[in-house]
C-alpha cells in the first residue's frame, strides 16, 4: 500500500491529479451497455495510480472531502457530456458517509448537472450502509430531496453492513448492488450462491434493479442471470477507463455476450437448485407445479415427502399436509414395497422413465388404476444426489381405450385383408401393431416381422432416415402421412412404395392410433423416371441448337423456357418468369430503319394469325446502344382444343453475314461505277 500524506493530497487537488475513471455496467440478459460507475483515481506523479480506498479516508480525516467531491463531480459531469446524447446511459457516483450528511448535496448535484446539461434522471448515487448509520433522519431528508430532483439511489455493497433491511425500508432506493466478494466466491462456495440468490430475490420482491459487482468470468455471469440478477459490472465487461474512452465504449455496444438463457449452453451443474431461486421465480414454478395435470413430488434421501402437488395427493388418497415430512412407506404402505427398489436405485443415480404399474387402488368408476411412473435423481450444485423427483401419470382411461380398440380392430383386420393395398396400424408412438397379409408378397418379410420397428429393415438404406423423419414429424404434428420409399426382399431388387395414413383421436383430441396403407407405385415411378430422361434429352437438344429460342405463355407474356444461344444473342441473362418484353424494350427496327409497332412483333403476329411468321431480318438495338442484325420468326403454341396458350420465338445472329453482304454489295456497286466511267 502506498503511504500518502495530507500535503500530497492538497497538492493533488490543486494540480488536478485526482480524475474520474468509468467502469461499464451491462444488462446481463443482452450484454447491452446500461451505464458507467464513476471511480476516483489519483494519478500520482511518482507512485502512479492510487485507488480511492487509500486517499478518500485521508480526505475525510483532514476535512478535504468536500473540496475533493466538488472537483471530482465537476470532472464527472464534464466527461459525461460525451455520452449526453446516449439517452439510456446512466452515471453512477459513489458518495461517502460525510458527503451524504451534507445538506447542500442535492443543490450541488443540481447546479453541476445543469451547468453541463446532463439530465438528473440519469444520475445514480451509490451509498454504502455506513453512510446511513449515524443520523438516519437526516439521511432520509437528503435522500428525499435527491429523489425529488429525479436522482436515483443505489445501496452499495449490500449485505456487508449492519442494518440493511432498515435502510431498504426507510429510503427510496432504486437499485441494490451485490458486493463483489460474494460474486467472486459464487462458483466455488454454495453459501455465497445462496447469499447472492437471497439478495436478488429480495431486490425483486421490493421492485429494485439488482447489479452484481466484480464479475470476472462467464460462469459467474451465467449463474447470476439464472438467479435473476438484472445487471453487472466487472473485468469481464471491461476495466475502469479514462473519460477519453467513453465515446468509443458507447459506440461499440453491446460490450458483453448475451446470457445463457438466450442461446448459450450452461452445464447442468452450474444451475442453482430450486431453493436458491428468487421468490418470484419460485412462485411461478409453484403455480406450474400445483397446476400440472400429472402427479409430482420430491423425496429426500430418507424417502420423506418434501413437496407434493395436489394431483398426486389426490391419487394417494390423502391431503398435502398429510404427506409433508412423512415417509412414503407410511403414506402408501400397499404400494411402497412394489416401488421401493426403483426409488432407492434412483438415489444411486439411475433414471427410470415410463414404468407401467398396476395399482391396487380403484378410480371413481371402480376400475383398477394403471399408473406410469418416472424416478429421476435430483442433484445439488456440487452434483451430489439430494433426493428423487417423482412423476406419476394416471393412464387408466388410456388402457381401457386400448382394450376397446383391440376388440374393434379384429373386425377391421378381417375387412381389409382382401384389399389390394397393404393395410397397417400403429400406436401413437409409431410402433406397428398390424400389417396386412400382402406385406409378405410385396417385401418377402412376414407381417409379424414388420411389427414394432421391424418394417424399417425392409427399407432401402438411403430411404431409412428420410422416411423415419417424415413419420416422426407426422406423429408430432398430427398431420396425415404421405411418404414414398423403396422396399427390398433381400435379393437386391427394390420396388417403390407409397404409404399414406391418418390418425385416430380420443374424445380429448389425443392420438391413440394410426391407420394406413402401403401401395406399390414402382411401375409409376419407372414411367416417371423415363419421362424425366426424355425431358432431359429434349432439354439437351434445346440447349444445343445454334438458334436462340424463347417460349412464353400468353396472355401474360411470362417466359417459360430459353436456351443459352438466346442469352448470347441478346447479350443478357434471361431468367425464367421474366416478361418477353426484354427483347422489345431493346427496340426492333425494319430493314428500312422503321421501328416496330406493337402489332408487328413476330409473336403477336403468330398469335393473331394462328400461323408461323416468315423469317425476316430485323435490326436489333441492345441495351448498351450497339446494333446487330438478327433473323427472327415466331410460331403459336396450341393447347387443348387447339386453343393458343403461348408462342415460341426463334432468333439467329446474322450480324456478321449481313455486314459481309453489305460490304460485298458495296464493292460490286463501286466496280460497276468504275466500269461505267471507263466506257
């Protein structure tokens, strides 16, 4: 620690060696810059930068704190002018105990801020608890005067003083700052996490914005966000910087990464457990917990009910109060022996999902209950198992519906066995329950081999993943299935099949069965493939001809096809769907120099007459202003009942030939003139 003296401090104030530095504050959820905390720094000519915890106590001791405050505030507001136009950026300023008991403090802030044109409602005063202990009544009066000016108050280093709750109740605070010591220890110490969670929860319950100091790692930022903290500052987002850096920091927002809730993955052992969450989030989760249509409870390591929702309490035939704190064996003694082994294995880390269990208890209609049970180990922040999470679903109605369906499906199977298509049924999870007898004829696999997921073995390897994806999407959305795939008999021969299916729902709208058929479409696929090959051959010929061709539909004039030669002649790409006017807009001229009228265009004449036009030489002006000679002709395209549905235009580049012809004719004319002159 650097030793300082009163003389040095007085000289520092005279020579303006004490200047403000600014540390950014960001919104944890988005990483956006929200403000700066102004921090005093003594730029000592010999000892370098001296922190405020060294010279502020000295200034208070020798009575210079008022002078220091006035000089520093003047520099803060002068520097803040650089961010005056950033309407949402705040400046936080620390006020010591002595400063806060100065009745002129509100007037000082009003005068300085007004002089520099900085809005008072963007100023936040950070007050430590020690500043409030001596004279609470005076502190309340000054705080009310500051609030009346629009200045907000933040309680700094919360939890390190003596009477924080009294201060929060008595003073109009807007923000609550979490001490950096707790933040730094969060990743390693469970107690620190609980303290931070409690502070955040308290802030939320009082409607205060919470700011965490001393954030140095992404893990700390992630954990604070999960706990519900609003903002933070620390070296993760940037160190304190001189006033000259303020404009660049404001223009480079955001400074931090968005929090883990908005895109990044957080390890499970970094998440706090429920007991550490803020009160508001606990209330929300409790509402979801109580309103869930399934039974939920949490058992501790001694198999006692720690929490239970109303649905499970009703299933067990006892009130919630008669569950809490009691062992499972005492509440449901007739069921416990059948489930004890699963619960104890879950306490060892095993996970059990969807265990079907026949309960001896009956429902309101007298049917024996069928339950679906799930047991998951619950872990704390240290990844230690602290209990078991239990989910219980009553599937009695579903089981009764399934039994009724089986009876009706016997008739269905008999009625479809003679169908030329291959019928099949599946349950809601996609497991095949029945397959028609023609399945073996089509695939070489017996219907029994198709049950469950066995049908997948008959699929072509390239069709397995696409087919299963479509099937899964339909089960998830409830939309009808329509999928094509290849099936083989194991002899290397594959035939195309098409399967279509629709769901059947119960009275509640839940899918309980899928009914579908498979039909052989191999012949149709072969015909389709042959047609595509013919089209490809025709397209190759179309693209290879030395004549430019455009085909357009009428009356829209939209281009349906064009070949590369047409693009070369017109010297531009011709996108499919563009209007045929692309060549008209370039202007067409007759051999005598007259421009074309609308009705003289070759396509219009072909459509109007219903006959092909004769080939004619046309002077074509391109988009770049150059001209070229082309030969063009058009013919109508007829559809059903000889109705004209379009037209085809064929163009040939004859520019060089025309120029050679004109040059030759010029030479002949010149020679004739020479012969005539000699005679």
